[in-house]
C-alpha cells in the first residue's frame, strides 16, 4: 500500500500479512480470519487434485490425472530415495505436507490473496508435526537405540561427548530452521513485490517498476515450488534419521 503525501510515498509492504477477522465477530474465543480461509482453500485444492485427479484412473490420463500421477510418483520416489524403503509406509503424511505447502504458496500468488505460509505460526505448526512425529517414531522403532543418532561412533572417543551435545542442540533447532526457512522466503518475496507495486504509482519509474514486478513474480512462482520441495525433502531426511539413527 502506498499513500501520497507532501513528502512522497509511504510504503506499507507488510500490511498484506495482517491477520484479519472476516466477519467482525467472535464465536467465543474463536474468529474466522483470512488466514483460516486461505488455509481451508489450500486443503480443498489438495482434496480436489488427489480425489478428482485420480478418480477415473484412465489408461490415457487427462490433464488433471496426469498432474496427480506425476506428483504422486515424484514424491513417492523422493521418499524412497531419501528415507529408504522403510519410509514408504509414511508416504501419505509426506505427500499431504508437500501438497498443502505447495498449494498454500501458490494461492498466495493470486492478487489480493493471503499468504498463510508466510506466517511463522503456520509453518511452526507444520514443522512441529514433523518433529514430534519423527521423534516419537524414532523411539518406537528403535527404543533407546534412537539416541545413537547423537553418538557419532566414527569420531575419536575424546570428542564424542562434545559432538553429542552439538547434535542434540542441532536436533532441537530443527523445527526452528524448518519453519523459518519457509516463512522467511515467502514473506520476503511478497514484501518486495509490494514495494515495487507501490513505486508503480509514479509515472516516471512505473515502466521499470512493472518490469521488476513481472520478474519478481516469476521468481516467486519458482520459490513457491522450491520451498515446498525443500520442506518435503527435509522431512524425508528427518524421517530417515528416525528409521536409521546410527551414525
């Protein structure tokens, strides 16, 4: 948003990330916000792709079925390659996370929409789901042997305790890095586009601003896909550590 003043323009590039109550009323302690709306839309998009896309199962697939099958095959191969054959049974969770993040990122590129995955509250919940799941799974599958993830047997004995402390710290930092990476990249990109859009109000620099917006928008399309991929492949890496913790 840009407001014309006597001194020039006032930019508000972060206004687009404000969580607002859509109906102006609370139901008890709850309210329906723009964040909730776009999260629900992302879930609906996931459901439409996988239910309607795979519904017919034609030998010669249509466009939607082709997209669903290619996405399924791509994520299935990623899980098997990174987490191993044992990780394939957890494929539904990873597929769901990938599609949700992908659609939430993509829907945020629609003008006047809301970027749910640019909010740390959303990405932290996703990261904590992964963290709690792989931690519980690690202990269920390996018992106390899961602690072998922090004990590096290949290192000299004298420095193993120090490395163990570092490994423990890095393990508990995982949800932080997992969530901030996704939210930070999306927030920065959308904010930059908003700044360029504000400069478009000036006739002198409008052509340059429009070109910059177009280039940045194309870049954000790529970021939307890459960040969904990065979030998913890190989940696969964490799953591998839970299934095979020994160094």
